[in-house]
């Protein structure tokens, strides 16, 4: 039995809770204030749409010098607030940019749901959501200390830092492949603040499943990002329309699930929102991918992009819910394209389609690394996403590789025109191999400032293929490895090489700036194809 006195206390507490913390929207001065009734109360400026306060469980997380917003703030905007179908909806129409931003709150959910409607290029040339949080309250950035700037000084551009212990830091080192980046966040005592990109949140971004972009930077503020579009190693034009839905969620520390239901957006009059009922799918089998490599399927046209990972055993796949249209389809082994197709998606239906590897599989005399579109198995490849090539923890550059003795870890993952020297490959040929025509094949994943392979064997020099299409962005020094992925081949006439030992020298053609900013390219794999094997697996 509960005593009447205790019952009175409980009722009183409940009434107090109701008065203190009820879901809803209030207007106070120059702000709208939204109480989620789940511990999170946030304020939005009526003049700029900036988020100016983020109170969670009684603690203020919003930084004081700069606010939370798109890019560095949209400036003067038309900001409206309403309660619609049980949700609070804030609409921010920027006056001087082609963008409308939505902030949505749902009862009893410590989450700011968002979507960004874009009708043209925004100035400056990138589109990101950026929460500027109090560093003391959320000290820990994404991927540990890779973008912890404490005590470090910029040494390349304005964004790449070196610390007194010789380690390097850059916000680009916090990035993950979009195909995996569905939840990232920053944490502190009793708190985690997370960006969640559920379902098809990336459908209007650019660069495909392997694009990576900034997630956090820990300076005076803790900066938490979701990049929708940027010029960081950009390989595609921007897409317009609705970006998202995406969300920023507050927890007491635990990383949330990416399975976030945003279907209620269909009831909120969000410009550009395409509900599930107006979408379609493709399904079938993706086959011919060599075991031990991740198969990836990617659909894209100039309006949208999607991806999925087919079953690695059966190849069976079902696409995400896509907007109707005709798409180019690519199948990858890892990140290396091995088949292309087109498919038309119709609203409310599924298109059945199989795709299989179209990759030739000629015999090879030897191969270094794997043609998988990634340099991770090569020297320094295990570190390159998270630090600068001159970081104190990096191994040396250049190197000597002996076929039959060396492992892939002895061949550098990048070659620079003015740093680290060349790589050499020493290999033996039988009399029959030396007497046959062979093909030297070099796979790259990214080129900087016109960098491309320069190859030499004894007195033979491979023809210079010329500078590849320029990506106007720093690459390997900011932890990026994915560009257009050029693959180069050279026919080597019979009798050019000799029986016994031969040495191939590979370096970077091109010029560029000094040291690691000289022309460079990232190595995917190198192989010598010849009619007389061994025929090694991929
Ligand atoms: C996108 O593709 C459609 C259909 O092929 C075409 O009509 C349109 O001009 C393209 N838009 C851009 C911006 O390339
Ligand atoms: C697609 O592949 C599956 C599995 O290999 C096969 O059973 C099916 O007949 C194929 N469908 C078509 C249309 O080729």
C-alpha cells in the first residue's frame, strides 16, 4: 500500500514535471524554444535560424563564440515555427542562399531531426551541418585524437597541424566512407552527441559510396559535422534537392543505432521529400566477385545516388528505396569497378536484374597488392587515412620490393615526385617469359597535381600517359585515397627484358609543389601480365 502522503508527493512531482518539461514550442524574445520532453531543449534564432542553445539534462552544450548551423550560418533568413501533426517544425528560408533548412522535434525524443533543401550552388562551395559545442563538456572527437588540435600548429594549409611530439592532426582524418558512415559523434562525461544519417540520407550527396568527409574537429569548440557536399577530393558535380532526413541525437553516452525512423517527414510538408510510396527498388544477384573482397553495388544518375552490399556468399541484393529514374549501376570488388549496367526504377515496383563481373583475368607473372581500389595492404596504407605522410609514426617512403621474398607492406602506398624517391621491383624471368610479350599494369586510386606512374625496366622506359584529369584538392596529405582510380598499362615487347633478374623502377611523373605536395599518386596494385604464369588469384 502506498501511503496517502507518498501518493501526494508522487502526484505533486508529476504535476511539477508536466509544468517543467512538456513537449512543445514556445516563443521567447528573439528565439523559438523547443522542448523535446526527453531532456533536450534547444533554441533557434528567429532572425538567422542559428541554433543558439542546446540544453541536455540541465547542461548547456552550445559553444559561445559561434552557433550551430549550416555552413557558417545562413545569415538573415525567414524563420517560421509551427506544431504540425504532433511535431514541432522550424523552417528557415535563407534570404541570400538557395537553401531551406528544417529542424523537427518529435515528442519524447532527444533528437533534432533535419533536412536541407537545396536548389543551387551555395556559397562558399560546400554544404555542411556544423554543431559548435562546448569543448569542456564534450572533449572527445571522432576517431580519438586525429583532429585534436591542442598544442598543435598549422603546417599545411590552414587545416593540417603538427604537434610538438611530431604527430599530425587534421579534421579530414576523422572521415569515414559514406557507405559505413551512418553514425558518428563526439562524447564527454554522461553525454554523446551524434549525427545519424539513416536510410538514404546520402542520396543527394556526391562522390558515391567511398566518398569520405570531415566528421569532427576538436579545437576551442568541439565541432561536429555532417558534410552533404564539398570540394574535398570531389569527383562528381553536386546534386540538388532534399538532403536527408538526417539527425543530431543526444544520449547519455551510448552510440545510437542508425535505424532511425524518419517516415513521419511525409506528414510535415517538407519540400523535396519523396515518401517510400513514391520510390522503387531493384533486386537480383551480383556475381563473379572474387571471395575475400567486399562486393558493393552503386546506382547513380545526376539527381540521386544509392548503394548496397550484396551477400558475399550468394550475391543476392535488394537496393534501397530509390527515386524513379534511370540509373547507371556499378559493381565493385572492394572499390575497384568490375561491371557496369543501367537500370530503370519505377515507383511502387521492383526491377529484377542480375549483374556479373566483366573483368578479364589474364595470367600474371607477379602482382603486388590487390586491384581492389584501396592501398591499405601496402606500406603506410594502414595509417594513411588518419595522419600526414610526414607524421612521426609513418614508415619511410619509396622502397625496394623483391618478387617472391617481399610482402605488399614493403611497397609504398604512394609515390611522390619530390619526396621519398622511387620504388623498385626486382624479379626473375625464365628464358620463355623473357621471350614473350608482357603487359605491365599499374592501378592507382588518386592522383594529385598531375601525378602518374613513370616506369622503367633496364633500358626500356614506358610511354608517359600524361597527366590524368585534375582533382583540385589536396589528397594523400589529408588522408584521402579515393579519386578517379586510373589504371595504366604498357605493352613490353618480347625480348625487352632478360632471362634472370630484372628491375622495374616506378616513380611519379609530374611536378607540383615541394615535398609531399609535389605531384603524387596512390598505388592500388602493380602486376606483370604474361602468357606464362603462374596464374595467381586476384
Ligand atoms: C540530368 O539528366 C537529365 C536526364 O538525362 C537531363 O535531362 C538533365 O539535363 C540532366 N541535368 C544535368 C544538370 O546534367
Ligand atoms: C539471376 O541469377 C540467379 C542466381 O544465379 C538465377 O537463379 C536467375 O535465373 C538469374 N536471373 C536472370 C533473369 O538471369
